[in-house]
C-alpha cells in the first residue's frame, strides 16, 4: 500500500505543472538622469550654434551692403569726373 501511495505521489507530481510563478519582466525607468543631462547639452549646443550663425550672418550682411553702396559712389564719382573732362 505504501508503494501505491508513493507511486501516486510521483504520478501526481509529474502531472501537475511546476508551482513556481514566473516573475514578470520589469523595465526600470529613471536611473541617474544621464539621458536628461545629455539632452540638455544637445539643446544648449543647438541654441549656441543658432545664435552664432545668426550673429555671423548679421555681421556679414551689413558690411556687404555698405561695400555695394561704396562701389556705387565710386562709379558715380568716376562718371562725374569723366563728364567734367569732356
């Protein structure tokens, strides 16, 4: 009888699934904030670059216009000088 009980126990253990529950996979969020710091550095760099390009463009535009005005004045003066010689 004891053999039958142990045999039934073995069969019931084999028939029943493992009672261990598999833990769910947990994705941890947060951390030490390295991603936030990196994103802030990228945004700051983009802002500095934009200001630098804007100021450089502004500086180049003003002298360019003044140079064109100066060339026009020289042409006018040269034209007047040639007219006065004739």
